[in-house]
C-alpha cells in the first residue's frame, strides 16, 4: 500500500508497507492466544524502549489519553503540580490537571526558548509539589527540553518527574533507569502515542511507570477514573489474555511490527539518525531564507517550526505543496500564518526530504521568490551524511 502523499507533519507520520500489512491482517479475538503472544512481545519491546524496571501500559486511545493517565494515577485532587512549558502542548497539562481538581503552577518559556533552570529551582524550593511535567519535544515550537539539566533540578526537591514523550519516544533517548548525577535522580514516568516517531497509525496511548510512579498510584485510595486506572489495567498488561477492556486488535499487530522495526534499527542508531535528519532539514530550508524558531542547540530532532521569509503567504504555500503531494502543518497561536511545522521522524527517509527540498524550492519560485533547489538539496545531503558519519 504505497503512500500517495508525503505526510511531513509533526504526526501522524509516514507509515511503511510492513505496518500497513500487519494492520490489515485478520482480526482475532481479543483473548486469542495468538494475539496474546503478539501483545506480550509488544509490551516487552516497549519496556526495552524506555528501559524501565516498572510497568508499561498500551491501551486504545491517543496521546492526550496517555497524558491524562499519567496525571490521574500519580496526583490526587488538591495536590499540586508544576508545569514546565515550552509551548502549546506543554500548556495542555494545565486544563487537564485542573479538570481533576489538581492545583497547577506554571513556568512558561518564551516560544523558541527554554525555561531557565534557576526559575525551576526557585519554584520547587518553595515545596509542596507532587509532580513536575515536562514535554520532551514540544510539537508547537520544535523546542527539545534539556533532561540533563531538568531531571536533577527537579528530583533533588523530591517531585515525580513526568515526561511527555509524544513527539520524542523512539527518536530521542528516554532511559528510565538512567541516573542523572544521583541514583535517585531518574525519570519516573514517560507517556507517548503510537503515531509519531514510532511510526504507527494513531490509536494507542502508551505510558511507562517507573517504581516511584507506581508507588504513587498504590498510595492513592482511588482515582476519579475507570478506564484510565492503571491498577485495573495492570493484571491485563502482565497477562494480556486476561480481560479488562477489548484490545484494539489490529492496532496491536501494527504496533508490534512498528516496534520490531525500531528494535531492528537499534535505539542508538535511531537516535543518531533523527538528530542528523533534524539538523539537515533545518540546514536545507535555511538556504531558502527559512529560519527555525528554536536555535539549533535546543532544536528537536523530530520536528521543526520554520519561520517564513518575507513575502511568503502561509495558506498559499502549504496549499501549493499539498497539490504536489507534500503535506506540512501550519503553526499555532501567535505564530499562525508566520511559520509552518515540518515533521522529520519515524519512518521518514532521506529520499523523502530530498524530494521535499526540491518541492519547497519549486513552490517558492512559482510564488515569485528566488530559490535554488539544487543548493538546498546539496546542503541537506551534506549535513545529513556528516551527522551519520558517512
């Protein structure tokens, strides 16, 4: 099933034939031993992805559900969280937590920049926070959080460290047993979805709980949820043959295949490829006078928010690209009309972006701007191959 378009938005991302073929297989019963075996394999690979000594949960839903599962199962109504936000999707934790009666304090960066570590420590020093939420790669700004600084800055004050990996998992390291300067300074929870760097269609909410996050749930008498309650899901995740709710059978097939592709590539190789691809895409587009919102030192390997040069009409530009079979996303909030967002993750290939560089240049020329597609392609290829060490 060849893709008819190059879907280069920040998610969903391109799906390869092997995953389509897995998705299209005959639907088994949700308790069929054949499905149980495949689901167990998927869960084992998910634990390897996050290197967790806790538990993982893979359920029907979206990344938004995984965000809510993370909060509901660790923070009780009346308790307080700190939201460290580098954009629109960091901000989503605010109404989500408030909907469950959780107190929220927020540190928001200027879009395209980091929240200062000194501000984080000053806020946490006041005490009283049960958890801190951090978006690893914010899909609105293309900013990647610095875990080397944030994890120890948070953990030395005691809160749980909740990492939103929706636009990062399987492209940027999220090692839950990694010690950030101290044995107790670790990521406690990672949440994500199936449709971004994992490269599977939308439909699965994925949450990994480390030991401290699990203890936080066990210490709560109850949660204001039924489907989202991880203690209800736990027996099924440990033995997928046990019924709690109907598994999304065909999505499990697709997820297993997607995770097999991730593991076959190798996590370190995959992280290196994404880092190289992100730098190369931004360098290639810079040849057209297009600047990334996030400076290179904090730019995400998975997506970029690209500011238009003078004279480019956003709607016209994206529409013309779509007619050529290349789909990119508009920007959000105050950047709407001033920038576009382009995903470069998952199963996206070098060949796709060579074509993308050509199409962008062709479209700019059609719009009356001078552009040199050959130079953009050459720059992209050189930076990408340098990043891979070729």
